[in-house]
């Protein structure tokens, strides 16, 4: 890992862990997505819009909340380029929070959220839910998880409160 990658993780890990605590999206997968989608925070979309996940803007987005970029999509197994509107965020933490809210709240991602305790299964379901048109998306994420040992950043779920703690 180079210095730029280490610096990226110093910024991204706390944001990913906060999102896991609040929305239960595995930090390891969030980090792998941010690495893949933003090229370790170096993509033009990440630098200009603080968008680390390739989150597209809503069709009725307010002015100055999105920016158009050329993007690569896969359709019927073929790689294509198109222009799309991508969301703009104030900073890294807001980008990570918006991404986690999207995954936790959108009905289409509920099968992935049901597997949140298993990062590999989560990645496979995320791809099956259509998060990315890349047919290798889940395997690309898991390759990053393994290569950089990203599961070390996953947050242990808090145990349920005991009856005597609830009474206090």
C-alpha cells in the first residue's frame, strides 16, 4: 500500500465504521466500493464532488447538487460510455452517509442488507440487486477486501442489552 492509499484509508475508515454502526452496511464493503468507484479518492468525481461511490443524482435534483460526467456502463455484456448526472456532496462523511442510507433504505437493496453480517454474500447480493452494471462487481469488491484485509475494519455488532441494563 502506498502513502496515498494509506491516507485515503485514514479518512475513509472512520466514515465507513460510522455508517456501519448507524445503517449496518459492512465497513469492509463500503471501503472496497469507495476504493473501486473513486480510484482511492483520486477520480475526478471524488475530487470535484466528494462522490466516492458513483451515486447518480435524482432526475429532479436541484441545481448545484449534481454534476454531469462521462461514465462507463455495461449493457448486454458490452462496455459503453454515456453521460450521467452524479450527486455532489459537501465532504467525505456526507458521501459515505448518503451511500449507506441509500443501501439501507432502498427496497431494491434489502436482499443485500439481509446479508450484512457476511461481507462476501453482501457483495454478491449488491451486484444481484443492480448496484453496478459491471458483471464482475462482486468479485472486484471481494478482491479488494482480501488484498487490503478490509474486514479488519468491520464493526462488531453491539450485543443486545441485558434486562438489568434496561431497568437502569
